[in-house]
C-alpha cells in the first residue's frame, strides 16, 4: 500500500477550500467535474466499517500490530497554501480536518475527510480536538449520540486514488 502525504493533502484541500469559500469560484477556474455535496457525502456508518476493514488489513500485514497510522489531522493553512491561495483564518469555520484511511468491500482504498473542532497541533499543547460529522447538506455538526445518530450523518469521500489521477513523473511517485 502506498499513500503519499501529497495525495492526502490534495484531497483534504478540496474540502477546506469548499468550506472556506464565501462565493462560487469564477467559471474560468472550474474543473471539468464540479461535484455537488450529495456526490461526495458518504454514510458515516459505512465509513466506520471501511475504516475497521483498513485496520484489519493493516493488522494482517503487520502481523497483529496496530496500523502505524489510521488518520491524519491537517491544518487548514497547509491545505490552502498547497493550492497557492492566501489563508484567512476568519473565513474558515474549522481550522483542521481529519483524514481517515479506509478499505471497502469493492477492494478500494478510501480517504474520508471530516472537520475537526478544537484541535491544537503545536507542542506542548497538543490536543486532538473533536471530529464533527456532516449533515445531509454537508455542514459540520457534532456527532449525534444514540443508535440512529451515526446512521444519519456523513463524512466526505472525495478521493480518486492513484495512479489513474496522479502525475506519475512526479518525484513523489518514483521508487527510491
């Protein structure tokens, strides 16, 4: 399994840019496929299943040891800067996202993105913060308790794994 930090940052950057934008981007900046929020919402209970499957796959690979990483917490400034945009912390509802790795029954690796409230990544005050899930409109909301809560909430599934969508000539894709 080969996931690069660059791939994770690019996917998560899309989320941050969308959540930080106050108005729709000009048409000349549009990409060929501009998904609607319904196109990228993935049921949270299914994401939990896929994250558990990734953990099991890793445990088999690492002979019973826990996966070395199952998620990454990423600062909004990192995502926005990677896209060459100026960062304005006042325009973002969330200052961090968390990207979870999953594996689904169709044998696809997945990256699930959720907003994070209250994270602090600078020592000595490290704080994981709290994952927020998404409602059906794509807005970050606290995890709903109870048996139906997670079944009515979502995560973002914006990934298209490499190699079909990556620059294969990039030094990040080369074997060392």
